[in-house]
C-alpha cells in the first residue's frame, strides 16, 4: 500500500506509548491501531513531532513503526524519518518501507534560510531515501523556523514525482491552502494531497479552503474524522457545531510543552494507553492542570458523549 496524492481523510499522529519504566508499550500500540481503524481514520502517522521520535533509538523507531503497520494493516502508515543527516534518514526510511510503510514524512532542518536551500535540501533527501519512496513535506514553521512559500512547495512537487502530500501546519495558513489550490487549477502544479496539522485548531475552515483532511494528533481523533466527513458531505453547520464543541479542549491541548501530557492523559482515560508516561525530558500535568482538563471534559460531554470519561 503506497501513499498517493489522492489521500484524503484523517491520518492521526500516533503518540508513542511508554510504560512507567520508559520502555515501549506494544500492547497500547495495538489498542491505538484498533481504535484508529474503528473510528474511521484513513491512515496513520507514527514518529511525528509529538510521537517522541527523537527519544527513540533507531531500533525502537523501526519496531514502533513495524508494530503499527502490522496491526493497522488496512490503513496506509506514514513514518516520520526527519533526521539531522541524510544517513540516518536513509537507514530509517529503507527499513520502515521494507516493513510496509506507505510513505515517509520529512521536515526541513532549522538551518535552511533561502528558497534555494529548501529546494536543494529536499532534492538531497529524495536522493537519500530513493525516488520510489512516497514522501510528505512537513511545513511547520512555528517549530522548524523554515518558511516555505507556495512557490517553494510547487518547485519541490514539480521536481519530485514521489512528493505526494503536504502536511500543512503554517499559522496563519488558510491563504496558503488557497494559493496552492489556485496553482493546481491554473495547471502550474500537479495535484497534491493536503492534510493539516496544528492539532486541528483550524480544521473547520481548512477543509473549506480545499484541504483533504487532517494529519495531526488530538485526544479525540474520532471527532476529527467526523468533522472531515461532515465537511465532505456538505453538512457545513453540523461540522462547525461539532468542531466548536471541541475547540476549548483543542486549544488547551495545543499549549507548547504541556500539550502532549494533556493528550496522553486523556488517551489513558479513554482506555487506549496503559500509561500517560513520556520519556525524559518530559512535561507533566500539575494537579491544577489535571483539574482544568477534567473541567473541559465535563463541559464537552454535554455536547459530545465521547468525553464522558
């Protein structure tokens, strides 16, 4: 199963489950995989920014990816392979593809400053992983400090047939989606799947601007699936009503530093993770923060019974 530019729907960013002793929890990976299949996800991404990939060694990263690929066998699985150098990227990409990964996701290093440097970087990445491996551009300037204009993205897409998806995480970024779709309509760029990140904070209007869905983490990925489905069906107000009900929790979970702790705490409450542990260095929820999350869940449960935990 290979990733293509026709990918749509929701590819949840899977957290990496750990036991309290810091070891990888394979049983929780299985529960997450089963849940993603059951809730209507159309793919999965592992080893993303909030998948704690930098805290895993090479063998662990391959093992986590392989476990998800095997368990969620009906879904395409994208694996984050971003690395400081191309050698590590090549090694991880080749192994996960051998295990059946549908494609890989590549973020730019924060050392890139010019458009030409960005384009050259992705040219080197494709040479490293192989032109036959589908890849996703991760455009996340708030974290990586690399600004990719629509023109730069177009250059990468036109140069590499293996570039099939953009993980759009610019903020504000609605106009970028419109600009990219305009390039397609004008025949200046071939079609590219656009799935959006940012914790889903802008998913309601991103869909209306022409995005194909979401590629992000949230404690209720089933809600993201519902919003994308309702939007695709033209049920605009229903999509917005559901999204609006979740927005306070989405906002709270998007806080830098503590966001992953919030997400893992709720996923544990939902019975999907045995532990909300992170590997060091890690953030944790204070008693006050836990109380705020519980308050948000209780308010959300009035509109969405899935939050009645």
